[in-house]
């Protein structure tokens, strides 16, 4: 899910959709309005799921999409190599997600973890 917002409402650390990918905003710089136009904002962001850096330039009055990013809790059911089978603690839905390198030693069956869900994608997050 995503909602619309004006560029001027965005803040560093917030989220924005760039190229149909939810991204976390790293920096926002706003130029002064010119003789014939509105002020423009340059937004630099990093993709939540792919880690790719993206940037856009938009007028501050332009509408952009802001993804709804949910942090949810799940229990680890099993670990098979680089993949963990998880069960959501609210809906009891089971699914599999790849385990990030930095968390491989901390994920084991029976433990609770936090994962991020946005625009139909999921990722195991650090607490």
C-alpha cells in the first residue's frame, strides 16, 4: 500500500517510492524558487529491499507516493541454509525469506524476529 504526499512534507529518514521500489530518504536539498518556477527538491534515497541508491528532482509542490512500511514480528520455524521459514505472530501465515549475512548467526528455530513488509515485499530486519 502507498499514499500520496507532497514533496515538501517529506523528511530525512522517511520513505518514498522511486521506480516502484520503496526507499528510505537519506537526504533532501531544496533550491530557491527561480524567476519562472517553483522551488525544486533533490531527494536521495536508498532502496529498502535492494540497497540501490536512487535520486529524483521534483518541484516541492509535486505529489509523490509514500509507501506504508510495516515492521512485523514472526517466529522462526526452521532454517534451511540461507533461507528461514517464518510464521507471522498476528496472522499465523507461514512464508520463507532469505537470511541476511549479518544475521546468520542469530537466527535459529524458536526465536522471534522482526521483518519489514512494504508493497508486497518482505525482508528480515535487525531489531
